[in-house]
């Protein structure tokens, strides 16, 4: 989308990121959906430190934040083969709800994955929120399975013992679509 810039988040963004997470928890609670109880702030800091958290800027304002990783063995188990990028902790700024900023993330992650010669974009979301599942499907994600996470210390606290739906976007047919660099 024109005018939208994807860039790394910085530690100086933490106050804004935590504000967005708090808003997201409140928003989901109001609608009766599951929420990130006591979300793991150290996981967010770790994502920033490793260069794996990003923001979409609309002008000078953060429109949405998200994290990526390149291995997710605990959740994706035998499907984890080093051929995917995983999207996590996607949180939209309430001032920009309804703009379909996930499309900006998807455009960016497709290009990023293609540069790395990856085959899939994967994500998980709440099994009890059919609206968000349907939303991601409108972007071309397919249902893989329902899965309940363990209490593993390998997972951030807010991702333990959750009923999730695993979603996947296949890049096998997308390699001819984009050759832009990030």
C-alpha cells in the first residue's frame, strides 16, 4: 500500500507497543474473545533485540506491529522443516482499525520469504475467534489444523495452554509475483 513503510521496532517504541497490546487485550475482552492474559513483555523485548519485530508506519504513526520467526517447532511440530516464516503477535493501532493493514504485512512478508527461498508463511490464531480466522482466510491463508499448545517454557507465557487454529499461506506459486527487495 502506498505511503506505508515497514521498519524494525526499537526499544524506544516499547511504550507504544505495550499500549497497543493493552488496547488489544481490552478490545478482545469486550467482545468475549480469548485474550493474551499477562502477555510476555520480555518476548517482545527479545523480538526487538533480535530484529524480529516490525511496525507498519502510516506517516509517523505506528499502524500495526508484528513479529516474525523462522522456526516454530513447538507449535508446528513435524511440519517445521525450515521452509517457512512465522507471523506472531500482530497488534493493530485502534486509530487504524479497518484499513486492512494486515495486507501491508503480507506483501512485505511475501517478498521477505521469497528472498529467503521459503515455501510457506504460517501463523496461529485463537480457535475461539471465527471472525479473525475468516479475516486471515480472505488474504489467502488456509486452515491447517486446530492445536492446543503445551505449557512449555519454550513458549512465551501468553502462548501456553491455548486452543489455536494453524493457518498457512503457500508461496510455491508466488515466486513469479515479486522481485522487489525489502
